[in-house]
C-alpha cells in the first residue's frame, strides 16, 4: 500500500483519525489518498477499484466526515445511503462504518433482502445517519414510505458493476430519481467499461475519475496458478492433494452451482476438513453463522458460489480454488480477491479443462496477465489444454457451461465418507492419515468403485437434470432476467429433484 500522504494530512475529523489509528492503518491506500480529498471537496466520484484496495474506507471515512457537521434538518432519515449488490457486502460495509464511526456515534443500519420486515421497519423508524442496503429491499421500503430521504446528502454505489450484472440497475436508477437532486454521488466499480460508463454518465455530475492500478498490476500479492484437468475425478484428486499442503490456512473453493457447493462441502467434511457451504439458497442467518465461523477460523474450507462469496474479507484466507471457472472474467478477479487481503500474500488456483479455453482467454485478456499452467508430479493431465484450438461451442454459453460442470459434479465425486474424522483438520498427522487411508482404500476398493460408477451412470440423467436446472436458474439470476414466479417454481422443482436424488444416493450407499 502507498507510503505518502499520511492520514493526518487528509484533514479528517480527529475522532475519525482516532478510529483509523485504532484500526492499525498507518498510511492511506492509493484509492483512499485520491478519493478522500475529492469527496471532502464535495465532488462526485467515479472510481475503478478492486476489492482489497481499501475502497470501503475510501468512501466510509469521508462520508463519516460529513456527519461530523450536524445537519440543520430535524428529520430522522439517513444522510448517507450505500447501495451494495449482496447481503455479505452490506454486512462488511456496515461493520466498517460502525468501526470507523464509533467515536462519532454514527448510527448505522443495514437493510437487506431475506431479513424480516418488522425488524427492518423498526430500525428505519429510528433516527439514523448511514443506511447500507441492497437495492431491491431498499425500494420495497421506499415505496411503502418508510424511509425519509429528505436529508440525504450522499449516495454511494459500491461494486456497481456487480449490481449491473445482477440486474439491479433499473432499481438503482429509480432510487436515484427519488433522492434529493443536490446529493453527492460516489460510484465504485471493478471496471468502468461498457454499461457502467453509461450508468455513470446518467447518475454522476462532473465526477472525478479515479483509476487504481492498471489491469495487469492488480493482485500483485496473489500468486495465480492454473491446473489443466481432464475431468471431475482429476479435479477431486488435485483438490485433495492441494488442501493438505501445509501452507493452506483457510481456503475458499468456488463451484458453479449451489447444489454442487453443497455436495462438495459434504464430501470434504466427510474427508476430515472443517468445511461449510455458502450460497444464495441459504437463509441469511445460516450465511451469517457460516461467515462468523470462517472469521473465527472454525471453518477452514468454505465451498461457495459467486453471489454469496462477494465481499468476504477474512485475513486468514490463504487460498482461493476455482474448482469451476467463473462464467465472467470480472468474477475471476473478485474471487481471487478473497485471498491476499490487506497486503498479505495469497494463492489463487484454478482448475481448467479443455472446454474452459474460452473463459480462460477472457480472464487473461481482462486481467492482462497470462496464467501459466502448473503441473504437479503424479497429477499430470492426460489432455493438456491447447489454447490455440478454436473455441468449443459447448464451453462458450453460460447455460451449457453450467450444465456440463454440473453434470460432471454428480458423475465424478471422488470423496467418500470413509472415516469419521469430522472437523479434525487442525491435527496435521490426522489429516495426512485421513487422506492416506482413503487413497489406500481407493486402491483396494476397485469393485466397490465399479459399482459406484455404475450407480453414478444410472443417476447421471437425474444429476444432469438437477445441475442444468440449477445452472439455468443461477444464470438467470446473474443476468437479472428473472421472473420471480417462474424462478420460484423451477427452484422448487429443482429442490424436489435434488432431495429425491440425495435420497436415492443415500439408499444406494446404505444398500452396499
Ligand atoms: P476493502 O478493499 O475495502 O475490502 O479493504 C480491504 C482490506 O484492507 C480490509 O481488511 C481493510 O481493513 C484493509 N484496509 C483498509 N484501509 C487500509 C489501510 N489504509 N491500511 C491498511 N489496511 C487497510
């Protein structure tokens, strides 16, 4: 992070400086050094900054500075509104605002989807200074007249590119129309290209443009690796090998579907890792509990989908593993940004099969970095990726890609629950023994494996159906083309199918 200037030179209120000192920050990061003075001058901001750059404090600190001067109006509504794409990011921003605004006694509230309305109604009826919200739930309350917007002075759009991807922009634009026209607006986004530029033109007034780090300089503290893989079985073997490496402190593994996140989490848990899943089908309470366990170090391996993992800021995450590559290059950058937090070192590992060449090329173009393939002895791919080959059409489309990885997720589950060494990963001897036993067991178990393979083949069509439906739903949600009624019905059908499938699996395992 940058050396000059100092926080003291930024003219922040003394109580904010104290909070910064308590947080242990010595110097502002580049985004903070550029954004804080411009925001304090009252300018609109258009900033491209990745998560991990300190962007949250970049807007929270000057926003709090605004609160240091009391508002002349006697009304009770928020003076600052921060719109974010996900609940997790809302929790993170809320926590930062509370941390830095403690001395100022700033009243901060977070209003997100999936939480009960009565509690939110109560929170909104009290005087507040900062409101952090997801756009959909904010609109719900706004339209019911529950939010007094008369003294709103600042709007922050955090991870605006993500809100765009998730189809929130029409909501954001409606919110903007309802806010006082003389407000200040700050827009933060991983990219400033494409539709974000149009949104920025519509929403911002003569903004100061801040661009942090050219694409290729991003994530310098994160070592990126690619492993070419042949199939799901190969992925599982590699994963098993990587997770027992001594340098793994905590890891986030990304899968392309929620269903697969659950399955993989179950398998890794059964294999002796302290594992949990995190995805959008979980209740907010369950997601919060999982994140707390991750922060406390009680969860070592988190298996997550993109939507849920946005905004996770846990210093102990030493590894990010892309079990499935993301559908969009931007998501790759967000995913790997879960490691290497606050200047620490991180490792980002991606599994890529031949059909992933298209997205791999996109990622390299987007990041401006070539990611060299790494081969581990004993785990060599039989079919390394030929990057010069033309794109495999199956790998290109979102649905197809989700479909094919989902399909394989059912077919090649390599982890079996052979010991009851649950949650005992802290003991390194134990963890080596666990995998060693499983490997030996695998060798002696070829007949049983044959049966399992047959079983898997019988179940493939159901798995493929479930995976296809799940992938389609996730793709719809991501692109914002969601029709709530259809989605709910499809999701319910998927869940029913998944439950049937799990029951079939369990009974077939019990029968052995
Ligand atoms: P963010 O990009 O806002 O998600 O922040 C990434 C991480 O950087 C968080 O863990 C912050 O606590 C940390 N951070 C923010 N500002 C600073 C700073 N000036 N010096 C050191 N760490 C910081």
